[in-house]
C-alpha cells in the first residue's frame, strides 16, 4: 500500500443517512472507521417515514435529530380523492446529516469534513481527501449518494428534476405535509410548524423550455393550488434543483468498495422511503463487510457481490413498479408528457411476482447471526422476497417437518413452545398448513 496519513479498517465516503449510520454501527462493533463528507448540503425538508422512525428510535438515533416535527399525516390528493394513510416526521436534511455524523463520531468514528476520491489499491482501498490527506483502508463503503453514479454504467428512469424552495407564512403554525399531482408533475408542500413552508415540485427534465427553476416551481404551485391549503404569496427563496430520476448502478460490485444508499440506487422521491432504503442498504453493506472480515476469501467476496447486487436491483425494481402503479391511479393527466413517460416505467410487470401455491422454497443469501449465508427461504404471496425464520424457527424446515407428520409437540421440543407456536400460527395464517 502507498504511504497514508490515516489507516483504517473502513473508510465511509459520504455522511448522509447511509454513510453516517454505517460508520456509527461499524465503529460500535470496534472497527477503525473514517467517515468523510464535505458537509455542503443545502437546507431542505424531507419526511422520515414511520418505518424509518421506528428504527431510528430503536437505535437511540431519533434523539439526535434536532429539529424534527411531530408526526404529520402525508395528505395526498390523488385522482381527485384525498387520503392520509401515510405519516412522516419532517426534518431539515442538512442538520439531520450533521446530527447522524455526530452520532457516528460519538461511537468512535473519525469524522472528516472533506470530499474524497477512492480507488481500489493492492490489499484494500486508497483515498485522497480534499484537505490533502490520504487514507488507506481495508475496505470502503461508497455512500456518496447520486454523486457516485458519475462515469459509471447506470440504468435510469425518465429524467426528472425536483425544484424546491422556501416560503414564509404567519398565522397558525401547524406542522403538515401535502402531496398533489398536476398536469406536468406533482408537488410536495411541507410545513414544519415554525412559519417556514418547503415547496417542491417534481418535473420532467425535458419539458419547461426556457423557464427558470423558480418560474417552473411557481407555475407548478399555481397549477396544483386547488388541491393544496392556501400558500403564502411571494417568490420562493433558496431555490435549488436536484436530479430525482430513478437510477440503478449497474457496474459489478467490487468487494473492496461496497455501495449503499442512493450511491447504489436512487429511488423516486414520491415513495417518501428513500432514507429508509438508504439505511437498510447500509445495514446490508455492514453484513457484507462483517462476512468479508470474518471469512476472508473468494467465497465471501462472491457472496457479498451477489447479496448486495441482487438486493439493490430487486429493491430498485420493486420501488419503481410501486411508483408506477401509484402514478397510474391518477388518470386525469395520463396524456401529458410527464405522466405518459412514466406510466410504463420500469416495465409492465406486477409488483409481486406470483409465488406458486401453496408456497415456493428457494435458496437465497440471508443474514444469519450477522453474517451472510445461503439458506432456504419460503416465498409466499405476503412475503415475495421470502422468509428464512419466524420467531427464530427455520421456517422451511418447520414446514417440511409439519407436512411429514410432526405435530406441535415435536416442533415445540425442537424450538420451544412459544417459537414453535408462532411459526405454526404464521404458516396457518398463510394457509400453508
Ligand atoms: C427531491 C427529493 C426529495 C426526497 N424526499 C424524500 C423524503 O421525503 N423522504 C425520504 O425518505 N427520502 C426522500 N428522498 C430520497 C433521499 O433524499 C435519499 O434517498 C437519501 O438522502 C439517500 O441517502 P444517502 O445517504 O444514500 O445519500 P445522500 O443523502 O445523498 O448523502 C450523500 C452524501 O455524500 C456526500 N458526498 C458526495 N460526494 C462525496 C465525496 N466525493 N466524498 C465524500 N462525500 C461525498 C454528500 O455531501 C452527502 O452528504 C428525496 C430525494 C429527492 C431527490
């Protein structure tokens, strides 16, 4: 390896949710971790979904987030019908990222404010930091968000821009969030409850002619106004444009440089689940790193490559199809360019591939005791990605034994009465026994 200023077990590039969470968890496991981020995020609001919030609370991370709103329903006026099935916690992303990086530092990670360029090197990776220093590490997690896609083979969805900015209002200050479609896209309006209003429009990148981003944003707000609570007047400030087209990196994963979060696949923001997938991608990358450290060699490298590659592609396709089906519910604008270009993306396949009844058993790579391993899983209509354990019981084995005549007592003798009961209940609920 070349001469370096810092030596680490892992360098994490990017301190958004994926990178900061990965760095924190790795440091807690005792790894020497360097987390690098230039800390240049512009102020903007996003919503933390209920599932991610539950996870952050369980990890003690919710308490780190400084300016979190209480839970607000995500009110959607879609296809002419108002609903508020989903909820979210509004959070300012620049301060959220900073807080998660502080939590990583508290766990023992070295946090560096800089950008990094990394390349595989003999025996590991070698990173050059913008502050002039060099880091040598055994492995890296690439969590640079969409910046990681530059210069790589990437499968992209219809070119989509998000234009966002801030308005200010006086009067009642109740936190709320609203989604509304209009002829040329959809808007998301978020009020954290302090007088600020984050206004954001998702628009087709190929439309808009010579209009400026601010003009396009204001036109979008005017077009969607009938479905929104009244907005304050004025011109949005701090307007910035972000690429939000679905994008899947298609290069072969190098086991020294594992992608996580948007660096692996960027999802359509309509789902409101991008940060959840970023964090779950970080957990997957950590399981791969753990396996590579515990059992070095070609077999683990192959396992890590396949596990992450399949997981990232499946998540991307599933999210894209869910987004497509949601867009298809809105039929009023289907002939307009924004809608027409998205109603067949990524394809016309159903979200859930049909599992052949009464259940399909296949082999898959799963996380077992924190490490990657190939196991049999049971695919059901409810769990299209498959299930390996229920209440700690290897469900394929339990199912086979049951069908071979083993009763509840035999299963209880093997796995304990409570776990066996939960496993049998789970099989019954799916009409598999
Ligand atoms: C318009 C829009 C709205 C969205 N709304 C929501 C929402 O409401 N809810 C939700 O859950 N998700 C939402 N998302 C998705 C969400 O923003 C992302 O999925 C999530 O931020 C991905 O996290 P990440 O850590 O992978 O990447 P990012 O959050 O993008 O973080 C990447 C980090 O890498 C750093 N970086 C870049 N280059 C380098 C380098 N060379 N060296 C070191 N560091 C580098 C950056 O500074 C950044 O901090 C939205 C996305 C968009 C575009």
